[in-house]
């Protein structure tokens, strides 16, 4: 009898998921992936097999998929039919924020769920949707184990000094500190370092997770030392529509001179800024690289400059650098952006192998390079699946 795990990543108007089959010796094999988009309006539900072939494609009205609970019911109904005769062992969820107390994945119960709901003010644009899917699954399959896997957890190994803001202690103690995100992606990269090169396991590494959301993480001996995202996923690098690091005085100016309230600022900083705001063309890096618009070029140059500058900051935190690893949608797929960033790291001794970079082979530095460069495909879903399997096995 086949055994399966379900991994769920819920957003504001979509739920992405992956189905893993638990094979011999508890190894995991991705069986299918899917998503339901447009929750609350006209929704599309599509599932593909591991080879990319379409298994299911269906439209739903706003009434049929009005909220996350409806979407979970749709996914569950399809899934039980798909695994007919098999066993669904558990569900793993990506949860953006674990706050100060959740360092590791955890089995969910009502008490834990309430505790995680109390963290919504720390991640108001992400946490409610993560938890809505979890609560919906709890209601329709109450005996099925559910595991929360936190995007902040990997960074809890950072020294306390790397997590502090220079704010009054009462505010820091209330939870206003640097948390960092993309932790599941970084954790996955660390997990496969032995397969890349055994010397990387204890090395000083910067991983560049570059996509619509973007961040860097300084890692030493597999542990997070510092990262560019802070209290929220707004901080650090320029992103598709997010501003990245910003002088707080800008916010005061916008409030005082443009009469912007918190909602207006939130919309500006999360959805109208970044590559989109700077270029006035698009939030998509591929589109910007193909554009002749001078502002599009400037947006790309600014993105690269900020990555190069932040790499320097993380090298200082690490006390040196042995390897630079690119991952994420841009990091994995754009040879041009990788080359531009590597140009900014020549001072560190990274010598790019131009041909290898164009092909996107795992190692993109020449053999004599002082530090090595890599391209690695991340897999947050697999990381969640592994954690989920471990939790139910330990239980």
C-alpha cells in the first residue's frame, strides 16, 4: 500500500501543494505538484505529475472556491481520489513566522495554532493565509497529523547581536528584532552541500536566494550567521515589488508630506516598489533584461549593486568567504545576473567560468578561483516533506 505526504504553501489568493510518496527506507519521491489560483474569484485548479504532464485542470466559480477552506476541500477531494487505496500520512505546512520561540518544525494542535495566530502582527501579509489552510485541514481531517515548518527557524542560530535593533529594550523584548526569512530554502541548500563538495560542509558560504523575493544568508558550518531580511520580508535586497532596505526617515517623510497612512505605506512598499517601482516597466527580471528602456537597465543595475554591496557586509560577518551559491528563480536561471554579481565579487577572488555559467552547471568558477561559485536548485517543499516525515516518525 502506497504512503503519501502532502506539502502545502498557502498564499493570499492561492494554495500551492506537492505530493510525495514515501518509498523504501523512508526516502521521498515527488509524485505530483499543483496549485489553486484566484481564491475568492474565478479559480483554476491544476495538477501536474513529476514529469510536468497535466493530471487535472479545472475551473471553479467564486462561490465554489470562496476562501481557503473551500480550496482545501477541493484539494482534499482530488487527492483522496488520486491516491485511491493509499494512505495519506500527514500534511506539512510552510509557515512564514515562528516568532522567538519556534526553532524547529512542530506537530500542530489547537493550542499551537492559537499561539501561531498570535504572531500574525509580525507577518500580517503571510501568516493569516498559512494558518487558514492549516485550520481548514484540521477541521475536515482532524485526526491527520499536521506539521508546521517555519521560514524563520533556520536563522535562530544567529548570535543575539545579529538579531538586535538599536531600539528601547521594551520594544525588542516585545518581539521587534531581526528574524530573517527564506530559511527553508537555505536549510535545503545546506542539506545537499555534501553532495556538491565535501569541503563546503564547514565552509564560510553566502547563499543568494534571488527571485521575486530575494535575500542573502551568511552560513558557516551549516549554521546561519547573518541574513539580509530582518523584522519583515521587506528588508535587505531589492525584490520584484518590494523596496528592500529603506531609510526609516523616508517613511516619516511620506507620512508627513504625502499624508500616507499605514495601509498606503504597506501597499507602496510591498507591491509598488522594487524592480517594478524603479523601472516603471515590470517586476520580472527577464522582462527588464530584454528591455531597451534606460530605467529598466537602471533597475537591473541597482539590483546587482545592492546584492554586491550586501555580499560585502556578510563577508565581514563571516570573517571571510569560501563559496558563493546562487539559488531561487533568478539565481538559478539568469546567467547574465550571476555574471554581473560575480563581477562585483572579483575583489574576493571569485573567478567566473563563463562557459559553465552560461550552461548553468553546478560549479561556475574556474579551478584556480580563490573561492568557488555554484548554482543550486532549491527545493523548499522537499525540506518541508523531510521535516514532516521526521516529526511523525519521532512521534
